[in-house]
C-alpha cells in the first residue's frame, strides 16, 4: 500500500522525486502536441517499451493461462493492442480537458440504458461496475453529461507521493467527488450512496480478503464488497464499459442489464462473467498486464500453475 512521505527513507524519497521529474517532463512534452497526435504517440511509445519493461511477457503468461487455444501470432497481436490501449489511456488521463471535451457526448448504448435513466429519474443510488477496459473514465464523463449528476470514483493513491498529486489532480478534472481507497474514502462513498448518488468502481483486480471466484475459467480472488454495498443500500448495480472505437480516440459507452440482487458471491460472479464476455469481443482492450490470477491465503492460482 502507498505510504506517507514521512514513512519513506531519504533514498526512497530521492528515487521517487527523480522519477517524478522524468514522468512530468515526458507528459508535459507530449501535451505540447495536438490532442489526437499525443494520444496516438503515447500508444506507440508503450507498444515499443512493452517488451523492455516486461508488459509483453505478463500479457503472454495471462493469455497462455486463460486462452491456450490462441496462436502465437494472435497472442502477439493482442499484446501489441493492450500496450497501445494502455499508452493511450495514460495520456488521456493526463489530458483531462481535451479528453472531457471529446467524450462528453460519446454514444451511450446497451440494454442497461433504460435502467440507468429510470434510476436517475427516481433518485435511486447507482453503482456503475466497470473495469480496466478501454478507458473507464470516458464512461464517467459521458454518463455525467447524460444524467446531469456527478459520478463519484474510487481511486487508489500512487506509490510515488510526488507524482500522485498530478495524478489525482487530473482525476478531479474529469469530475467530482473522488474517494481515495481506504477507510475515509469508503465512508465518503457510502455517504454518497445513502443520498442517492452515482458511483463508479473498477472491479477487475486481485483482491486480498476476497472470495475465490472464476474469471476466464480460472480461480480469481475477487472482492464481493461491491455487491454487499449494492444490497445494503438498495443500489442499482449496472455493468458499464467504455469501448474504444477503431479511430483510437472515441468511445462507445455500453451499459448492460443490472445485476440481480441475490447474494454477494453470485452477484460478483455475474459481473466477472459479464466482463469476460465483452473482453472476448475486444481482447486488446482489457488490461492483461494486471496480475489478475495469483494466490492469496490458499486461494487463487498458484505460481507453479502459471504457464
């Protein structure tokens, strides 16, 4: 977990400070380019760097585990697409003004649109369950415009305390409120739900303390907290995805049917299965770089079981 500056050694502070200067310089230089060119350029940079920083290897291992039927050529192509999408998403995050202007009126479609509109009209709390797919902030921007209501986001602070300020500031420019992962953020998020607010949460990460469910047919430790909150506060739980379009710059926001309220594990498995369906349609848009399948407390995929 990220820590305060006071908890870091002088060496660690120096390392983070130097990294912050490099990252700020790179992002600042890219921002001098027109919006469309900087987004494409960062995608190209990430495609080039992915083998060097180990991203390509991670993607290949995850695909070999979950989709062994894919050929080497298919895995290589997906890996390139994943890196390109990741690079574009990074630059979009740090181009909040241009990104917001472009996505404000993105197309919104899917079988869950009517449920979303009805819940907004009735003032019911809504939980948009999304993932590191396409770029989830595009959905937040478009749905804020559609509902004329703020959509709160839960985020995790970055390990680099210097760079974190820039990261969080860019988040705030796509909308408020923002809830930092932790006790205080959870209290604020629950308060928003109680008042009939809309929140967006990514749910596709390995979660210490979660339940062993499945994702792509393999054991995946997953938090059931989102489902528990939805049941407790009678929130409409809607799977939501921002699908990057062929031009690499625009998105279609796809809302699926609300998750039926049953029990936390069943509901969470439903969202895992729902995400898998859309990822299979757009394999290069999910963040296969994540260590999604790994062990925790005797659960999940063991290291020796990874290809």
